[in-house]
C-alpha cells in the first residue's frame, strides 16, 4: 500500500518540471505575441530578418521579467541573472535569425517564425533553468 505513495512521489520532480515548462511556455507566449506584433508592424519597413530580430528583442525584455518573477520565482539578483538571461536571449535571437534566414523564400514568414520560436523556446528554457536562474 505504501508502494503507491512512493511511486507517486517519484513523479513530483517530473511534474514540477512539466509545470515550470508550461509556465515558461505561457510567459513565452506573451513575449512571442509581442514579438509577432513588432514583426508584422515593421516587416515591410525592415524586411523579415531585421523585423523578426527587433520583435525578438522586445519579447526578450518581457520574458525576462515574467520568467524571473513567475516561472522560476528567482531570488537571484538582477545584476547576476539579467546578463545571463541576455546572453541566452542573444543566443536565441541568433538562432531565430538563422532559422528565418534559412526559410526566407522557402516558406512564408509566419510558419518560418513558428519554427524559429519553437526552437528558441526549447533552447531558452533549458539554459535559463540550468544557468540563468539556477540558485545553486
């Protein structure tokens, strides 16, 4: 009978990770919405790569505050975590720009951006969890 309790307790870290990833995805969705608004507002003026990059920067700023406060509930100082978050974001921006550039002329901008955003989401979560907001 106690075996069931112990088996369920083994899932707690997995469930916590899943919950945090879903929250990160939700926060990312807010940043991504801002990203897409900026992207489509500036697309004709700047072109696809520059417009997407500008959108990613706006989304990054929003995501930092949401991730720090709500996803990771970090007590790490901003002086430590923001430069790390910015490094992760710059990596994400570079990955985003490379993916958009690779698909220009192959796919329309919206599906290209969805692919880029998915890749950046996975990369960002992993690095932010293990490095930016890791308090150990």
